[in-house]
């Protein structure tokens, strides 16, 4: 299949819009907290939705893979990384965060070959979480 030459610029623009722009230096805990606190961020990876995290006071977070199931957790700075622990995953998951021209870019354990997430949207609305399972 060949793509008409006139279509290529539009296709390239669409692809570029899904990818994060070049970023700057790593964010400190203070910068990260000031940028995220009180907001819910929706993240993408490789052009697809990945998950969302609500950033609460006192470095607390609420994460979801957009399925309505949420995990409570907290974050802290370790070196240049921001590390997260969750009630169901107590082992730290550390990320480097940078601010690009389109928002946050997060790299798992500072290794770009591993998971890279980018901010797709941020909201002042809380994260949607289903309530606890209730049985009869």
C-alpha cells in the first residue's frame, strides 16, 4: 500500500501529536508536588491510554488503570526519582519526571527503554473509583 504524497504531512502531524515532546531536567519533589497536587492526571503510552493518578495532599496518591479499580498509595523522592508505593504493591516503583512542552513525561526507573508515560490530560475532578464490593 502506498500513501499519497499529499497525505504524508497530515499523517506525520497526527503521529507527532501522540508522542511526548522533548523534555527538560528532572523535577524535584517540590516541583512535582507543586505541579500535580490537587489534580488528576491521565497518562498515555505508545499512543494509547495507560492509566490515571490523582495527587492528594501529604504526598498521597490514588492510581487506576482506567478500569474503576483504584489503589491508594504515597510517593517520596529518592535521588532524582519519584518513588511510589501502594497498598497492594508495597515495593517502590521509581520514575524520573520531566516537564515537556506538552506536560509530564515519566520514565520507569530512569530507563527510556522501559515504560515511558506522558501526560495526556489533567483535571481538577477526582479519579473515578468503584466502591468496595458489597455482597448479600
